[in-house]
């Protein structure tokens, strides 16, 4: 216990120390939200990866889908690396950086408002982002607190509150730069941690070959395993189509999440994007691939059963509870690192969106337009400082709301994330991506996609989830593309001169 407490205290002290160190760079809006648009490839790549993978993945998804699909759940991690990281950087990285800088966009709702010259879209997107980031945040709290409860014996409620307060402190102090620097430190811990934990768990089962052999002897739910070739040790598992739905949700979903896409806003230049692509992909392959590979051995351990149902969020903790104290301390730091980085990204995204896109919704000029009037530099500086103060207050407000949900979580972690990602990526992914490439996207098509993504998720939830939230999220994301394309074909186009001025950024 002394080792675990000491390592955790050192870790938390470093996180807060980084917040204090970077506080001077967080005095302006650009500094607080985007790190001055001058964050290098290593920090950006690690910020992307650590925001992507949190306790939601390590505890919730790895446990639930490892139990359901066995070793084939490793495909989810591979999909996260190839689709969620490599292709996301290749397809979105450069164009997002250039266009958002050209139109002076700081948030995803701001992008929609300026790109499609419709401030109503900006308001609607900011409300959607704020509302549906809350269940995701609650899922992160729940995952990290489950591990903390196991490692320290501290009641779940206290764990949730402690994590919320500590994350708020360093984000409020240092903004995005503090978050990015801490993400780098946390990412290194995650890389070493996941490798060490996998090695220890496999060793406790007699090695990789022995563990796979034990897994192959377990029959499918309600069935019998063939001699030596159980479905949980097979290449595609017992439910390949269900597995594909999870791959789509967890991999393609990042393309439409404000806290993920925002990382491309802040990177320094195009050469940094190329280096960041490689770093981010390798990081995702090790961390995500490792998490799901580890979860694939979940059936070799006895899960907790509550009310006649398997408590999926207890599966990974049950795998780790027998490890030596030093390794448990490493696991706690691993999950703490993953979760605090994601929490920081979520609360910063939510507070900046509410402040810049709802409370201080400045009228913006399109590229090439002459501003009608300018304000005094001193007044402008005061307004900037006021916006930063409001963002800091909203960080506390957002954390308080998500805390209330986390203290009484309505469902498993995976379902919380499915609802959040389904609504956000279902609404934002298609119009954002197509808006970067296609001049023909119309305002009405963006509204249609917002209604589609949020509507499908909410209706499914109200009806008691007749479609599994995971599969519903995947349908919402993929369905957004035909919605935007068809609506754009039959609705009025944006003014040609506006579109031309916006797309000038790619000619430079």
C-alpha cells in the first residue's frame, strides 16, 4: 500500500506541477484552448492517443468485449490504430489544420457556423457537444474509480470526487498546454504499463500458449466447443458482425468527436502532422491492441455477478487483483493516466464550446471580408481574459454535472460511451469530413445530419435500446454520409464566392 500511495502522490504532484508551469500560456483564449496553435507532433500525437484511450477502453470495453468475443476482440484495437488513428490523421489532419486556421475556428461548433455561414448551426452543435460529452465523462469516472477501489480499497464515491477535483485543478491552471504536456507523461506510463500488465497476466496463466489453450476449451455461451478449437480463441470469435459494429463505433467515431478533432487545430504545421501520424498510430497499436488482447483472456477469471447478470466492468479488475503490489500500482497509474488525460480533454472541449459558441458568440468575418469595426486593444484583452475566466468556471460546472451521473451510473461503461459517441459522431462526422473536402455540402444537409445522429440515438434510448447502443452508434455514424449527400443534392447551395474564399486555404 505504501508503494501504491507513494507512486500515486508523485504522479498527481507532477500533473499539478505541469499545470502551474504552463499557467502563463493560458491567459488568452487561443493559449487556453489551443496552446497558441503551436503544439509539436509528439505532444499532439500523445494528446490524441491518451484522449482516445481511457478507463472506458481499459476497464469497460476491454472487459465487456473481451468476454463477448474472446481473443478476436484484438481486432478492435487494430481497427482503432488503423482507422481511428492512421486514417484519421491522413484524411483529416492537414485539411482540418489549414481550414480551421484560415477561418479562425477554435472549436468544432465554430467550424460549422463559419464554414456553412450559419450561426444557428454553431449554437446547435455546441448544445449537442455539451449534452452528449457528459455521459462519456461519467463513463470515464466510473472506469477509473472501479480500478482505484480495487487497488486502494477506497470507496467508489470518494475515488470519483478525488479524480474530478485533481483533473479540474490542472486544466483550470494550464489549459490545453498543460493537458498536452501531461498527456505526454501519461502516454509514456500507458505504453510501459500495458506491456508489463499483459506479460504478468499471461505469466500467471502459464504463458501465452497455455492461456490460449485454456481459452480454446471454453464453450460458446449455450453451446459446446469443438475439440481444441473454442470460438473464444478463434480469429473472428463467436459474433463477427457484432465485432464489426464495435470496430466501426470505436474507430470511425473519433473522426467526429470534438475533443479528438480539436487536436488537429493546435498542431504547429504540416510537417508536424506527418510525424504525428506515425507516432499516434504506433501508440494506438500498442495501447488499444494491448488492452483488447488482455481483455480477450477475461473468461479465464471469475467475474462478479450482480442481479443475475455479469458485471462487465469487474472483469478486468478481477484479472489484475492477484498481481504483485508493484504491478497493481503500475495498473492504477496506467488507468489514472489514461483517464485523467481523457477527462481533461472532455472538460476543456465542453467549457470552450459553451463559452465561445454560446455565451460569447462573436460575429466573425469570412476570409476576405472587411471587418465592419475594430475594438481597442485594451478592451479586446479584457474580453479575452473574461472568456478564459468563464471557461474555468464552466469546467467546474461540467465536472459537477458529470459527477452526479457518475455517482449513480445508469448502465455499463460501454453503453454510456455508445450513447455519447453515437450521438456526437452521428451528428458531426459526415458534415465535418465532407465539409473539408466537398464544396457542395449545404446548410440544410448539416441540419439534417444533426437531427439524424441525435434523433436516432435519443429515440433508441427512449424505447429502451431495442438496437444495442453500440450498434446504434455505428449506424448513426455511417448513415450520416448518405443523409448529407442526398440532402445536399436537393437543397440550395451556399453562395459560390463564400465557398471559394473558404477553400482558398488549400491552394497556398
